[in-house]
C-alpha cells in the first residue's frame, strides 16, 4: 500500500486551492486525485466571465480562473493523478481508487481533504409529472453539451429554476441561436445573483416568472410543450392558472447537492441543512484527519470563496500532518437563530494556534434592514449590518484576531439575524 | 425606463428619465446606482463570451471572450462574426482568434489553451 501525507480527493477549484494551501504550510507530500481527464473541475465548462473579482481583482472566465491555480500547482510540482476515480474511503484514511494506468490503487493517507464538489438536483429530485421524453436536461448538462461537446440540446427552451447555472444557460442558448421562452421560479425570489438576472434574462427580454412551476411535460419521444402554473403561498400549484408553452427542451436549474457519498461511506457526520460535513474552524470533520471544503461542504455562489476556504482546509491538513495530529478539545458548537439557516464552521475549537477563519452563513428568506450578529457567552462579538440579505447570497462575517479569541474562549456561541430597531 | 441595479445585492429598482439637464434618476440608494443607470442609458457595454470549433486538438471546443467590453447593441453582430470559424490546434490562452471585431478595436481572445491531438 502506498503511503502519502496529504491526499486531496477532487481536482476542481477546491482541490487545487487545498493543495496550494497545504504546500504553503510546509507539506511536500501531497497527491490530488481527479476523475476527469483534466484539472479544473466544473470551471472548465463555465466559459462565462465574472470569476475572480475577489481573489484577483479582475473578471476572469471559468477556464482562466482554473488555469491560474493549475499553473501554480504545476509550478510547485504538486503531484496529481487524472482519470482516477476514488471508489472507497474509510475512517482509517485508506483510499481505494482506480485508473487505466495503475489499475486498482490503495493509499494510506495521514490526512485527507474531501474536495468532491456538488452535483445538480435531477428531475427525479423534484417529482415533475409528465412524459419521460428526450429534451429534459439539467442546466449543467446542457452547459457541458454546448461548451465542451459543441452540441446544442434544443431550439426552444423553457428553464425551471432561477439558479445561476440556469440563468447563465439562458444567455448561452440565446447566443447560440435558441429561443428561451421563459424562466420559471417556484419561489417568490430568485436563488441566482442579481447580475445574472439582469445580464442573462433582462438583456434578452426573457420573462422570469416568480411563484410559478412546471406541472406537466408533454410530448412522446421528444418534449413538445410544458404546462406551467402559478403556485400559492404554500407552493401548491393553482391549476386554474395553468398554461401551455410549446418548447422542445426543458432545462432544470433546481439546486445543487454536495457529493458526499465517499464521506458517508467513511462515517463523516453530515449536516441535514447543508448536506455537507459538520466541520470545526480547521475544516476538520468528526473523523480525525479528514477535512472537507468547497461545494461538497456547502454550496457557494462565488468560486473565490471556495478557493479561500479550501486554502484554509489545505493549510490545516498540512499542520495536522506536520504536528502529528491535533489535540482534541471538543470545541463549542455554533448555534444559529432567527433566520440564519446554517453557519460554517459548525464548531469552534478552544485551542488558539490554528489559522484565522471567517463565519459563513445563509439565511432562510429575504430580509431587509437587519443585523447579522455573533454572540459569545451572551456578549456581542461581531455584527454586520445588511440592507438586504437573501437566500441566494452567502453571507460572510470576517473576524479579527481578538474576535476569534473571544469565540475560542466561549462556552456558548450564537449566530443569528436581528431586526434593526 | 426602469432598471435593476447590479452594483450590489440590494438590486435597487431605478427609474431613469431624460430631462433638459441630463437624467432624472430615482430609486437608487447610492451614487454607484446613479452612475450605473446613466451608463446603461447612454452607452451600455457587455463582455461577451462564446466558443468556436477546434480542429486537430485534444478538445473539441475553444472558449473565447472579448478582451474589452463591447456595446450591448453589437452583441449579436459580434457573435455572428464567429459563425463558421474553426481554429487549428495548438491554441494558447490569450491568442487573438478574431481581431478588431466589427471595427470596434475589440478582439475575441482564447480563454484556454488546447494542445494538438
């Protein structure tokens, strides 16, 4: 069995940044395992611009953003294996992977960083009635077909869900000559970024229908139309409002699910809210020496924050190996209240020589004129005023050294949303 | 005209009308919103990204972007110049694929490198 210090599962934006973070913290024995034929992950098919504003202060396309990290990984001489799929992983950090060249490989790692990303919620995940005809794709599949394979999935499109990938694909399909007839959103608000609603829909007069959903798909062999209807406050379709839109393609942009099959196999504890691991401020899961970061931990809106979080996870994995493990001190659980759905990290350790970290969270609804507040043992430690906070945008509270220190000492930590009175 | 501001997550609905002195802007919560609305009324621009076919490469498609924003009104004409374009591998990130699109001085450049097959 091969023995490695830090093994990173996944060579997308999270894996690349984690590898660089581990290297910069002094670790040299690092291996990235990636199942695709190239590094970069989903960024390779995200050919639109808007990446890197926070990290590089310029607007890059997905492939350009990925390349900055890939070049660095290559410059540093970090080892990676492509077209290598990890098929199992256990709590003793033994990884089993396969590829064409090496066949079956077993690796005993000292630390593992899970950077497996997420996948799209499929049609079966939202139970739409109707025909099982061709022409129903997840938005990301359509993106891969158009941008990587050079194949147009259809000519007349309806998009269900207003997630960013759906919005981006509305513009992309329009650019390639398709007619996007409508973007239909179940909720009364969009889960996508404002910029995308304006520049991908409004610019091309594509209607965005809030509080609507698809109630039927018609067409044998190929989609011929979809039936949409308005929904009431309980999200139940009002069938009297139903109307048919002819189209040959339905794209689904209805949410992303962290890909935690390997984590589950090993016994990593998952949060029912994020569907990712429960981690402490070192991005370590409940399994000693197993770290998680990026979209497999919780779905991000901006890749810049994936890179930042993963660099921290990589650094901590390296510190774990170099220091011969972490001393477990239990830490304090971060509780959330008042409209904050979750906060990552979920646990803050008492020991104070780890890296500084931010608190990241999402809210459950659209809130105006509110404060996001952090309390340690009842004392206000940090707050952020928000004129608006929406489920579609992750909120981040950066912490100064003394704020981190206050949290580390606390026996009770609360993060929540309060009205500005 | 009503616009949704994209400067921050607030997404203010801005009303902008032309008047004798310039523009009457309402609904914005900050100066950036006003600036955005005026730019959208006078000279809106966009970065355009697309892709073209590759011959003899390890990958089928080459992704492109405009190296500067172009006038919003020219987006579809600019995209039309890419119709039928096939680029021979190898290609390097940053290579100019279509120079001076529609006489604007803006180029379509490659956003990834593609090796020869």
